[in-house]
C-alpha cells in the first residue's frame, strides 16, 4: 500500500494497515510525521497537540520493529 501524506489521517491509516499485516509505504514532503499538527503544536497553548503526532509515530515505530524479520532473530 502506498499512502501519500503523513499527516494525522495518513499516519493513522498506515498504523491501522500495518497492524492488519499490510506492507505500507508512507510518503510525505516533510521529514517528520504529523503534517499540519507540527505547525499547530508550535502555537501558544496548543503544544499538547503534539501528543497525537508522537503517539502515531511511536506506534508505527513499534510495528516496524515487530514486522522486521531481522529484529526477531537472535544473534
């Protein structure tokens, strides 16, 4: 699956598909997940919005580690 855009919707879609066992390619013009949330979280009083971005990023990283066949092999 190819998902274009790593904003809130794209990163959540990638997370759900990865949990269901799909191979996902997530592409965005930015280097960091979050899309507009990255900008919103910098505004006064809205820093907690970064939690939503950080949660999805953490979950995707866990799924990547779990689905990586090299990480489950013992050395």
